[in-house]
C-alpha cells in the first residue's frame, strides 16, 4: 500500500511540475521576445549590430588584406581637429592618434606608399578638412567607425587610389 501511495504522490508531483513548467514557458517567452525586440530597437537607434558586425561594414574597405600585406603609417603626435560649430555655437574638438593601413600588394603602393612620410601634411590636411565638416552632434551620431570611413574615402580621393584600405583613429575623444 505504501508503494502505491508513494507512486501516486510522485506522479502528482510530476504532473504539477509539467504544468508549472508549461505556465512558466507561456509567461516568460513572450516577455523575452519583447525584451529582445526592445534591445534590437535600441541597438539600431545607436547604430549597433547585435550580430557582431558594425553597421558600416568592415571598416569601409570591402576587401580583406592580410596582416603580412599591410604596411602601417602612424602619425606620431596626437592630433586635434576642430569640428564645425553646431546649434550650441561652442567650439568642439576631436582628439585622436592617426594610423593609416596600406595594402603593399596594391599597384599604387610603390608609387605613394614608399615615401608616405613626405605626404604627412597632405594627409593631415585631408583629415582636417573631412573631420572639420562635421558638428559635434554629427560626430556623435556617426560614431568612430563612421568618421574613419569618411576619412578613408577622402584619402582615397586625394591619392586617387585604394591602396589605403583603412584609417584608424585611436584614443578617440570628442569634446
């Protein structure tokens, strides 16, 4: 008799457990979906991609260059770029260190990349011109990746070539 009673109690507890699990699933999953939808909306508002890839792509280049085929030109000093005055009419600046990544297998690397040091003022002028067209609000909205992509496009336009495939702005501070 005790064994049958124990079996009935265990069976009742199993049924209660299954019922409670079903109730929990029906209440938790819709709330979880709403939370995921909210996170996606917030991420899209601040231009993040929850899949791990930036919305701007892979640094604006569209090509993958191996590290062995990359030459880096870093401008030693930290640079300060003045931003265009916005609605608040205050002066704002972007402070960063600039590095340019070049594809050594590209045909124009031999022409321009070998003596890139002599073109530092040309590079800084192009970056200053590009960054200076944005207001503080624009830079905040674009984010670092957006500013880097704009600088990359300008440098590729100035050199008339795509041997520069990425512009890296490290120590990026907007004030």
